[in-house]
């Protein structure tokens, strides 16, 4: 007998520092008469990064920027396995809260008050795990370019080889996934396939793309080594950073950020790692995502 399909869901510890005091968002669900963290089920075919941002916005009116992932929860619902993935999420844009039949109250409260309000122990444990970690974190995304066909079938400079139809779909699919972390600095290999991969995201958010020979395959031999350029970019600004590069450079950039061996060993096309850096610059966690179903 085939196993029951996994129910995927996502939620967040949504936080803000109001006047210097840390506050978290709780929602009241009239169906269960409980206070919980914002969360909800993934739609069919929806990537989990899209799910968490959408559910937070639908339940609270807040557009969130994802930080480091938090412990997930796994349990059964009517005999089916369910997993809820959680993230720390900073409120970056707040719209008026609109109560509905799913969530009729929103409360921003200090952590001690939230711990007293939360109905479920697993939510309280998640909040304690969040509080125990440094914040805010900063995201550094290392993305391999999307599919650009076979090099052997391209006639002309490899710098100009564009995305193919699959790659254009991947670029579009990547846009809301990258937006979950809201990187504001975009640095790319100078190849057409790398620039095209993040062009949709850059245009959607009115952000410039800076090309850099350090991240370009086929760059002149005197180009800055990619690891050195990455360190320079990190020291220049604390803003979230997106780098689009090639499979050859991805493991090098991983090693520049952490001695932990890459998992997977390299990136498939259109996949990325998100590194979450603590305020001290150390790595708190690493995520791996791809727009393709896993």
C-alpha cells in the first residue's frame, strides 16, 4: 500500500523591535479558539518559501523577510503525516489587519506575554528556540544560474549564451523564492545566463544588478578570486546579498563562508544556498532550495 502523501505547511515567529522592545505576533483562530503562531498549509505545487510568506501576509497583513529556519514540527492528521516548517521572520511592511473567519484577532506582544498566551506547548517551545538565537540575521544567497541549454550547441561567445525555455521558467519561479529573503544587493557573473536568471527578481523589486568578473567563468586571469570578492562584499554592507554565479564557483563561495562541507556538494542549475549570518558574522544556519519539486 502506498504511503499517504505528506501534508506540507509553514509558519513563522513573526517579530519586530518596537521602540527597542522585541515583540512577536500571535493570531487567534476562532475555529479552535486558540492563540498560535501564524501558519498554514501549502497550496498544490507551491514552494514552501512561498507558503510561509503568503500565510503570514494572509493571517496578519504583514510582509515578512525570512531569517533563519527554526525547528520543524511533524505529526499525523487523520492518519496522514504532516510537517510544518518554521522560520524567524522580521516584519518589514505592515498593512492594516483584516479579521476573517480564519483569524479574528492579531496581537503584538512582548515574549513573556506571548508565552503566557500561546495555547499549544509546541508553539511556546518554538518561541523559546527563537529567543535563544542571536538576531537579526543577515541572508547571503549563492545561486547557480538557470538552465541555458548545451554549450556544445551554442555558436558564439559563451559569455552570451542565454537561458533556454526551461531556464526562463526557472527564473520566473525563483523570483518569489528569492523575495522571501528580500536581498537588496544583487551581484552577478557577467555572463548572459547569470544576469538573465536574476533579471526578473531585480526588475520586480527595482534593484540594480552589478556584474563582477570575480564570479564569472572565463574571466581574465587577473580577476579577483571569488572568495576574496565575497569577503569584500560582506564587509562593505550589512544588507542581504544575492550572488548569481556558476557551478564551478559555488563550492568555493560555500567554503569562504563556512568550513562545513557543502550539502549538496555543489548546486544544480537554478538551485541556491541561503546562509544566515549572526550579527558577529558567524553562520547560524544554511538552507538549500530549488524551484523544482523535491
